[in-house]
C-alpha cells in the first residue's frame, strides 16, 4: 500500500501528513465541527492550506470553538476583535461570511434538525449541483471551497487514492450513501 501521492513528496510537512491521516476525508456529523471546517476552507481562499493548518487552533479559539449559535450572534465588537487577531486570517469579507453562514446554518438546523441533516438530505449531488446549492445558501463559497469542504468532510469520496491505507479506514466510518 502507498499513501496519496502528495504525502510521499520529500518536502511534505508533518502538519499535512497529520491532517491527511487523521482528518481529511473522515466523515463529520457534528454541526460545530462541520461549520469549523467550512470556516477553515473559506479562509484558505487565496492562501496555502499549510497556513490554515498552522492557524487551526487559533481559528478555533477566535471563533468560540466554531459554535454556530454563538457566531450567529456576533456583533460589531466581535468583528473588530477578529479583524485584530493576528493568529487568524484578518479579512473582513471572510469574517462577515462566517457570521452570515452561521446564521444560515441556524435556519438549516430549524428546517433539517442539523447542518449535517441538510447535507445528508441533499446527498448525493454532483460537484456542480453542490456548488450551486452552497452559493444559494452561503457567502464566500465558490467551486473550489465547496469541493474541498465536501471532500474533507467525507461527502465526496475522492479525498484519498484507493491504494492509500487511509482510504479503507475512512470507508469503514463512512455512512452508506449512494454515489453519483
């Protein structure tokens, strides 16, 4: 067995290997964790994933452990605090998107019982359909952000090569969905 190609490259850093082996592609069902992943993916836009991985704990601390209910009620003081936090990405569009998206997720929770319930209700869709749905529902979500969010949370199955040992670990944990 061999790991996914990028893990075998000589300059691959430990932070990437750890993420690959323990998080990437693993199913997430808990809403705050799903939302946290969405925040991270949105903040990665225009930056390296390594930058985000190195700041992941800072994001969690700054965004109240990604608690959807708390973030949905952020006010101007919270926005200022986030924009002054050197431990995260200080981008007003991304900060405002996190708050707006948290508010949207609260609506999804009201209608579907959970963010994951909404995702499950819409599964399976192809990438283009997912992107269209996300753009209709959330802010600051383009095709690449949606694709990586869905891959990283197990909603799309191509996160790992089939020869990668992590592929089988994830397969055991993954809900039995129909794939498109």
